[in-house]
């Protein structure tokens, strides 16, 4: 089986807008047998009041609740369209947001039965006043969210990793996603801020705890190649330190292009293949 476990669609507001159908056709040409459509799940209704970043970051982050039926209709049409050529799986990339666990669980309970794949990710971090900022929208917004800590990047890493840990430990119900998305997304702008390439000893101990919880809860790790192609990241998520430990702990690693357009479909697959053989 050759699977892309993390992709987005023409409905993604921060994507290329290119037809999902063309993306899947490229995946078929590249020899993929399975293709997971994991569009960004709607943010909880009350989240906007806790968000302090740029308006565009909020408005383009995810599907709206009013787009859900359109999304399922689109994904199910694609599944039928490519039947016999590639196995199309349907789900969401769901955001973990501390304080909104009840709303997230309610969403997953309602829509989880219609899905056969899913990713749980952290895209937002809270500032000292508990207001949320995007981790991956812009360097400026990340800086606004962690401004008191810019001189202590390992603490920024630590706070992000604690959110990842919280996502695994949260009670999100029977339909909680089984794959943890881009576990080192906090490093997307590492070269912009001259953050350290490696996690320090304290963070590696925390990462080991997280990975053991992933293993204990029978989850998977998103081996996400998008970071390799980001101008200020230049490495895959979750990076070689986390990957090496995850491999040692025998945690399932699932390739994810995180494609938001045709060009990114299949990106970096050979690196994934060579490292996981």
C-alpha cells in the first residue's frame, strides 16, 4: 500500500483552489493506492472570541459549518469517481484547542461516523492572556503569540509540545482522530527567528512521553513533508529527532504530503520511503 494520509481540497480557503480531482489524478500517476482527504474541520463556534490574530488567519483557517454537506458531497463523489483506481478515504484535520474540548467532541460525535480517517493537529498557541494566535499563518502572528518567550525558543517548543500532549490526553470521544498531525509545526519559522534546530534534553524527555502516549493509545504519527518546502522551516515534520525516537518505539508513521494543490501531491515521498524502510 502506498498512501497519502494528509491532503486538502479545492474548498480550503488557504489552498491553491485547484480541483481536488486533478490532485487525485496526480496521486494515481505517482502510484498511490490510497488517498486521504482531510480538510480542516470547522473551528468551534465560540473560538472567535478567544482569537487575537489577524482576521485573515481566522477566516481562512478551516471550513465553515455551512460547508460541511458540500464537503461530504464533494469527497463522496471523488470516492465514487475514482473507485477501482485509488481508495479515497474521507475525514478531517481537527484542531485541538484547550478549553473547547466539549465542542470538539460534539463535532466528532456528529460527523465521525461519516469518516474513515482523521488527523488531530495543533495550529494555535495561546499568549500570556490566553488569547489564541496562529502558529503557521505568519512569523509576525507567531511572534505576537509568544512575544514574551522569543528569547527562549526551547520554552516556546515546550509550550507547543504540551498542547500536543494535551490533544492526546483530551477526552474527544470514540471518534477522536487516530493520527497526530505535523508534531513539530512550531518549527515552521525556525530559520526566520534563528531558533535552534534541535530540541533540548527537557523537550526530548517530553517528546518521549508524548510518543509513548501515542503508542499506548494506538495512534499514528503524521510524517509530513510540507515543512521541507517552507522557506523558513526546511525540514520535514516531525524532524529527525522525533522520527528516530518514534521509529525506535515502533510507532506507525504515515506519509502526508499535506498538499493544498496539485504540485504538492507526492512531495518528498522518496525521503519518507528511504527513512522508513
